């Protein structure tokens, strides 16, 4: 193919290709060394719980009922709730977790499935001996998960809080996240990890590290690509009218979406706390069949 080009142009093409390969090699090495060093400094909060063939990471704080369950946005993880979880823990028990293949969690089925995510969340809470009924808080894609949980396991649901991202659109480069991470581009530019800079120190550090990791970003990109569209052949379930449902709006400004600043998190934290206190004034809310 190069024979069709003039000799001078062939030399330029070969030189450009050699430089490209060199940069890919340097970037891949840089990514590998940096990831190895980060593994040493990254401390995992919480614990692992078996959900059938693999383990999910769950992190709980505080005491009291009802227990609040936090479900992150597409590509998010437990650390994304860094501003919300400690504040809610002042009044009740609150758990965040990492879906399969994200954060510290192990992987299960290779493909993202809303039904599989729902079943694994229920199994996780059961095997972790967390007591319901739960106040479910879902952000963006997480709102879909908690809506489905409330529909399927209504007797285990005390209230549902949706945190919506109006007008959110999938980033053009979402499909390329894992590949750009493998060659060190995302790490060098901070394209994704800079979004976590305003989280509390430990949470921000964890988010920054995982937003450089190809394994995390491979699943994150699949989730983000499906966050705006329901799965084929599915209809939207309706939450039982006896379950309190609240919807809040926030604009995180990017993908993966996260409540990165105290200002973004404060209204959500307040609504969750108010909901918990209101439910405590209704003993029937904790009655289980």
C-alpha cells in the first residue's frame, strides 16, 4: 500500500507510524506502573459479600432503622457517595456498594443486565444481613435499579428517592474509555478523574484511581451506553402507591455522573435524612409481612 506513495511521503508515513507505536508503548507502560503503585495505596472500606459465584463490595456506616441503600449512577461506585453517606450515617444506617465489575467488586455475567443487577442487589443485602425495609436512593441509572427493586420487592421497600439527571447525554468517547485508559491517555489528561477532585479526600482518591482503570471503565462504558435507553422488550414498572416516592433533580455536568461537590449533595442528603425521620414517626412503615 505504501508503494503507491512518493518516496518522501512513504518516509513520513513510516516515521509517523513509528512515533505512534512508541507513544502507545510508553503510555501503556506508564499506565501499568501507575496502576501497580495505586493498588498499594488504595485502602478498601467495607467488606465483600458472596452473591453467587462472585463477591460484591458493600460499605455500611451508622446505626438505626430504616437502612438507606445508595445506588450510584452509570459507571459510578460506592465512593461516589462521599458527601452523602457520612451525613446520612449521623441519623441511621446507610449502605453503598459497587455493582459487578465496578470498583472493588468482582465480575459476574460479562454483559450488563438490569435484571441481573437487581437480583444481585437483593442477594447482597440478604447475605450481608442488612435489615429492611429499605429507603432506596438511586442516581441516574441507579434510579432505574431502585425503581425495579421497589416494584419487585415492595415489602422490603420503605421509600424510594430518585436523583435524576435531566438532559444527560452519553459522551461521544464513552466507547473508547477502556482503550484510552490502557494507553494512559485518560490518566495523563485527567479527562474523567478530574470530576472527582471535589469529593472528600478518601472518596475522591478512590474515584480518581478507578476512573483510570480499564477494568472499571470497560463496565462503566457499557452502563453509560445503556443508561438512556430501556432494555428491549421491557416496560416501565410502577412502584406501589403505598410506598413514598420522591424525585430530585441535579446536574452533575458529565459522565460518569456523580455528586462531586458538597453543594450538589446537600439537597439529596437533606431529603434522605428527612425521609428517615418521617418514617420513624410511622411505626407501620417497618411492619413486614
